[in-house]
DNA sequence: CTGAAAGCGCTTACAG
DNA sequence: CTGAAAGCGCTTACAG
C-alpha cells in the first residue's frame, strides 16, 4: 500500500519547487497560469489532497467547528430531543456551506468537559446546544470566556456575561400560545415545565404566558404550574400530578412538544378528550407534533434559520468581527389540539 | 490575548526537556513517576492541551472518524429521515466511548464527493450512511476501495465487493411483517417501496414479503407493488396510485415508516379506516411510529447496536484487523395499525 | 530514566 | 513569477 502523495511528489512531476506547488494549489495570483494548470492537473491525477493536519498546524486554523450537544443526565440516554436533532441537521448544512468541517460531541451536562476542542486546535470555535440545568451550564460558560474560546450558543439571552446567543423570543412565543388558548375560550391554563432560572427558556415562555393571562383580565394560578424537564416522561408525570392535585384546568401549555406529548398521554389515560375536555399546546414544532392525536398546536422555532445564524455569528467571531445576540420570532402553528 | 502554551512552556517550568514533557503527558513508562506528576500538574495549571494537528501530523493518525450521510437528492432538503438521525446519535456515542472524535458531513448522493476525509488525513476512517440510488452509490464504493480507504457502511450485504457492512436482516424482517399481516387475516397485501437493485434493503424486504405470501399458500400480485423512495411524500403518492389502480388490497406493507405515514394519510383522505379497511405496517420503528393514528406496527431496527457495531468494525479495520459484514435481527413491534 | 535531534507536510516571508 | 528556507508543535528513534 503506497503512501499518500505529498506536495513534493507533485513538485517533482511538474518540475517546479514545492513552494510553487503549494501556491498553485491555493490559487495564488503569484503563480503563472500555465504552471498552475499543470500543477493542478498532476495533483488531480495523483489524487492528491492537502494534508489537513499539516496545513492546520502551519496556519493555526483548522477550518473546523465543534458542535457540543449537552444532554440532561436525567433523561433516557438513548433519546435526543428531536428538536436538537433538527438543529444539528441545520448546523451541519450551514457549516458545510461555509467550507467548515463539523466535529460533533454529545456530553452530559454534569461531565467535566473543558471544551478542549479549541484548546487543542481541533476546532476554531464552538457551538453550544443543549438542555439541562442552566446553573451548571453557566460555570462552563465562564470557563470558556476565561479561555477566550470562540463560541456561540443556542438559548435565551445571557444578561451578565459577554456571550453571543441565538434563540427564540420565548416570552413572545409563550404569550402567543396562551393568547390563542384564551381566544379559544380557555380560562384555567396550566403550564408544564420548569419556570425558574434553572431553565431560562422555559421561564421566559412562562412569563409570556402569565403576561397574556393578565392582559386578558384573568388570574395566574401558581398551582397550575408544574415542574418538568424536556422529556415525554416528565410531561406525563407532571400531567398526572396536575390531575391528582384537584385544581380545575381546561388547558395545558407545555413548555416543549415532548412534554406536551407526555401530557396528552396522561390525559387520554384519564379518559379526557383533547381538546374538548382539555386543550393542549406545545412549543418547538418537532416533526412528531403533526402526528399526535389530535395534532398538536405549537409555537414553531425556525431551526433552519437558527442553524444558519449560529454558524454565521461564530464565523464572525472567529474572524475577529463583532456578533450580536439575536432572538428570532416564533410562529404559531395551529392544529387541532386547542380546538378549532 | 496570549497564545496557547506549548510543551516547551511546560518543559521550561518543570525544568526538564520537551521530550520528557511529551512522554510524561502520554504516560510513558519511560518517565520517572515524580517527574511525570510534576509535568502533569504544570500542564493542568497552564490549561495545556496537546495540539491535535501537530500530534496527528507526527503520528499520521487523527483519532477521528468521519460520518458521511447521504441524502436522496429528490427529497426535501430540510428533512433527514429520523431513522438516520437516530443512527447518528448512536454512532456519536459509540465513537466517543472509544476516544474518537466524529466529523460529520451530509452529502447529496449525486455530488462529486471523493471522500477526501481520509485522503486529507482528517479522519482515520469513514462510516457511510444514507439512502439514495444504490447504483450511484456503488461507484463511490469502488472508488473508496481503490483508494484503500478504511470504511464501513450501513446497509445490505454487498456481494461482489470487499466491503464491510452492518445492516438488518431485511429479508427476514420483511417476512415477519407480512406473516403478521397474514396472521391477522389479510390476503391481498400491497408493498410500497422500490423493489429493485436500486434499493437493495427494500428489495430484500420485498423478497421476504413475497416468501411469506408463498409460504402461506397465497399469491404474489405484481400489481400490488408500487415504487417509492424513503419519504412521507413518496408514500402518500404511492398509496394514491394504489387506490386509483382499482386492484383489491386489504393491507399495505410500507418499506419504511416514513412511507407508511404517507400511505396512512392517503388512506385516511380516502375515508378508509386503519386497520379495519386497510392494515398498514412499516419498517424501522422511528419515534413517530408510536404517535401515528393508529400507532404503527413495524419492524424495529436496533440503531443503538448498529452504531456500536459500525464503530467497532471500523476501528478494527483502522487497526489492521479483520472485520466481517454482520446482519442484525429485526423485531416486530406490534401496535394498532394491523388489527389486534 | 533523560535529552538532543530529526521529521511529519504544509505555508509563507524573504530574496531574487 | 519562482525557489530555498524556516517553522508550526508535536512524537520517537537514538545516544547516553
């Protein structure tokens, strides 16, 4: 098995120096057109590829982005929230279109990651995606900032730290959903999902929800908010708890679609019909949302745009430019789970 | 912004040579215990990370695997079949557990990829995953073999080429599904999905299906096989065509879950009830399969095991060992779409 | 057990 | 427009 050709092999065949080969392959204007074509032809014939490690070592740039996806350690280890899978698809495409390779890694939020991707020059920057307790997460952010790592993240705006985020306008999204439920005649709307600083995105959705209630002269009932992490199982358990609590409610706003799906299961097991007895709305618009029974009304997050923005902003940072946190609007996708 | 520390910085602080630092960090038995601990402590203090490019260049190994996911160019560009997303998750975890980084790339099957991942030393080997016309794909396989690239692939066994595949026993899976439909009293079972060498996995499922029919003294009706690629839209269109054809059928075996979901939509639009009028079965057991209405009976492919096997076999190849093609059993997941 | 040295395959400043 | 040379940051054979 003969070894891979190097630029010296090409230089030899082309009768030029190795420096010229390197220039020719990089389309340097310094090189004669004719020489360039000859070199490139030979490179193609030999199936030559520039050695990534050598070129990255020399230039100190890897043309690679690392995507770190955190998972909640409490969730089932085999299931990734489809919402993040969709983000992953979009980020992959966006980075490829910019000529960057994508390294991916899944990590437990509680693991001792030091984001060695940039430290070890594997990647020029990092995209952070995931779920889990924000308080744990914040420490890691501080560490990254301290190391002057280039990174952007998906999520709510971070107020106190110099961090570039791309996220949805969760407050307004929450407002929209609850307003829709109210417009459909619901008056006692439960909220399932963590509503504390441990989960800033969910908290914003909850605050939007509360605002909509107040703006429509209804009253926020704290007993109608039940904690849940981003899983189907958590949604199921939370809805069970809600039913056991013996507080009246005619709708559930689930902080994400997976929670909504779990809640629907619990309601149906209790022989309640959706939306007649209880309306249910979600957040995200994952693929499954179209297939639930009834199909789920939800606030859609635009993952395609999100992926593009994340990559764009990270590249700006890598190139020493400025980048701003950006919130994207959500759009309400009305299906059958909230009535008409 | 001060630059990253190198092994020379550590050597200086530890009062030893750079060679010793390198050995100490790699836990070489050649280095004195005390020296090793001192060096490692300083490395930790300085937040030193071995430069990946330098070490890969030197050793000619990248400790990285590339995952190439092909998409059918005819399918909607924003949607990746959830089945492959699930495989991706499993492969990511398996490669991380072996200490390998994972580079991912999505490619159109018709694009002119030359799998430069290994040629450019970005990766030590490649995992191929995807869908699309097998005839296009085969050329690429030949190219990879010619280049002596280390790779494994997901899919049916390749007979004529020295290729290591991991796949499901599609023939038996198809047999199981159809036998289940027959056991539920169905006699005229349509098959939706490509049943030619363009799609070997689907073809095997079809052949298993035909075998089950014959073994139960029924007759295979060629008019009940309709072509479709792996998408919801293709399933929808194929079922429409089937309905328009005016051939009698009481069940549909869809070559994958996405096709099944599309077919169910077409049936329901035609006011047919599932499973009473028409039973429907799929293949894959994607997450959505539990949520369709009615929930879909399907042949489950074990993506977790598949990912582990793919990584394991690829690493064997990289280390110069032998690896064999392996077919995994499928398991029938009985829900409501085929009756009882 | 340790150090000096070579070299992995590039890119690019310098000299012509 | 081209070439000779340096050097990116490691790992490891060689010498001691």
